[in-house]
């Protein structure tokens, strides 16, 4: 077998590992194995790519220092990535995913730009080149793939960084951009990108057009993401993940690498599927997410909702309610992640189960700031996955629930989604915790959630508010229950 045949076989093996890895990562029991297989597939793909003739010839012609520089860059990247994965807190996982999406898009755009430079230089050095490059079919295909890679990569990179800034609640990005002319600005930038794509395809030798496309795409990535409110960020993370995959797939066509096309297509398709699932979970269309600005509204009439109706309770009072409960449902939210209260929740559940109480966990698809955020958080505390119940499965059981404990969740338990047709979250599927016999809400204050609206649940007759830090509150509640 020739060396190229072995490389193609390695690419096939890597592609198969990627497909199997995606399948295994759909289930919590097999997700770790899926991660290992995906990493193995990527290692095989990288080794095979480095062994390809064009890569070796370029490194050889560039001198011995080129290989050293590649090794140093890979080492620095590995160290940074490893430290981020280890040090970044669980509450920051959505931000880290946004960064990874962004860097993936940037890498694709840079690879396409470098390949365009090399191809143009090589073609210009060919004496027989008397025909316009755009008239050559291979060049036309290459130019289209390059232009799309640059555009999608730039949009992904800057859109992801804006998403990161929003998730970090940085001062200048916390509030959504609500300029009334923003749609016209986006339309103008989109038309400019189309013209530049045509320019890159018609005149691929004009490398400046490519980088101008990248600059305009970068601006478009910012202006598309800045108007999106916090309530829609789980959808945006999924969409940007899809963009990064599409950019990688397009880069695969640029450098003629089949495994990159396959891997990018898998990521792009899975991201789009997850985006559709998130939109359905929020009863929102993708167009509504991108242009509707959910989460940009201000708090309205909070005093009318809460005035004189909110009942605060102590740990001892809530413990007395829990002593007589036979079924408790815990509803985790982003506040639980911020407080790092997952282990405290597990201790409370153990204390309740020792009393013969059944404890389950209600998981909303968009609880937290990214899909699966709560699942990962609770798994970190070794909470059995069988006790995590999805929204459609657990909602019918709330009328038979003695106590529902809401920890840091807000919009996903807001009954205004069912009762107020004028609410920004009207029609959004929620966890029906208000139908439980008693609802205990653990929050620091009555501050609104990402949607920026008050929650009538906090003032309901069957609700007790426990104002405290999530972790301290649950620890105090567990202590009071054990003393009872």
C-alpha cells in the first residue's frame, strides 16, 4: 500500500471514531467513553494530516525551524487548553464553550487565508498562467470555499466573544443593544459580505478582498449577537457551535482534507439540531431569537406583583414542612451553579431519603446558560442520573408533589408564561412547580431572571421564599432537618 492509502485509511478510521463518539455522547452513561473515542479520532487525524506529502514538503522547504515552531505552538495551546479546562469553574462552562467556538472559527478563517496566499503565489509563479484565475474551475471552487470559510469563521469568532462578554456580564455587554436601526445595520453588513464573496470568487488573486470580507464578517458577528438578550443565550451558544463546525467543514474543502469536512459537518449538523431543540423548549423561532431581543425588556410593575404578598421563611420553618413530606422535587437553576451548591443539594437529598422521602430533580432544557448545564452540574455531585427528570416527564407529577424546592431558577418556573399572553416569555414551556402543594424558592433577592420580568410564583399563596446564598441556605436547611 502506498503512503497516501495508509493516510486515507487513517482518515476513515478517525471519521468512524467521530461518528461513534457523537452517538455515545448522547447518553450520560456512555458520554465519557465517547469523549475518549473522539479524542483518539482527533489524534489519528492530526498524525495523518502531518504525514501528508504537501504538509511535509512545506515544512521541509520552510527549514528546520518551522517544525520547531509548530511544536512550540501546539505545546502552548495544549497547556492553555488544559489549564482552562481544569481551572475554569462549572459556572463558567458556557463562557468556555463560547470561547472554544470562537477560536475554532478564527482558526478556520486563518487557515483559509493562508491557503489563499499560498495558492495565489504558486499560481502567479506559473509561466503558463495567462488565463484569469476565475475562469479555472478548480480555482472557482477553491475561492468559494475560501470566502465562505472566512465569513463564517469571522462571524463565529466575534459573535462568540460577544456571547462570552454577555455571559460574564461585563458592564458594556450586560445590556442588549437595542438601537432601532440595528436591523438595517445588519442588512447592510450582510449585503456587503455577499458583494465581497462575489469579489473573492471573481478575483481570488486580490487577497485584500478576502481580509476585507473577514473584517466585515467580524462586524456582522458582533452586531448579530449584541441585540440578543440573556434569556436566549442557550440558543445562541448552540448556534455558534454550529457555525464553528460549518467553518471547519468549509476549511476542509479549502485544504482538501476529507476528515475535516466530516468532523465539521458533524459539529455543524449537531449544533443545528440542538439549536432547534432549544428553540422548541423556549417556544421560540430561530428568527425570533436572532431578531426578537428576548431578555431586553426592563423590569415592569414588580411592586404590583410582590407588594405585601411575599412570605419569607427560615431554615427551621422550612425543615418542619419537609419533615412531613413524602415526595420532594428539587429544581436547579443558574443560581445553584453560581453558589456551587450541588454537593450541598446531594446532602439534603440524602437526609430526606433517610426519612423515607422520595427525591427527584426537575430539569428544564434551558436551565442554566447552556444545554445540559444542570445535568453536568448535578453529575459532578454524583447524583444518580435516573433521578433527573425531564420537563415533559415530571410536569404531570407536580400536583402530587409535597414540596418543590427551587434553587436559583427563575424564568423556567415563571407561571406568567402560561397566564400572561403579553409576557415576553408567553407560551414558553415551563416547569409547573406552582402546582406543588408547597413551593420553597431559594434566592438571594427578588431580582428578575434573564428575561427581566417579575415572577408571580414568588408571591403565590403556596410559596415560601428563603433569601440566602444557595449553598449556605441548603446547608442550613439540612442541619435544621437533621436536628428535627
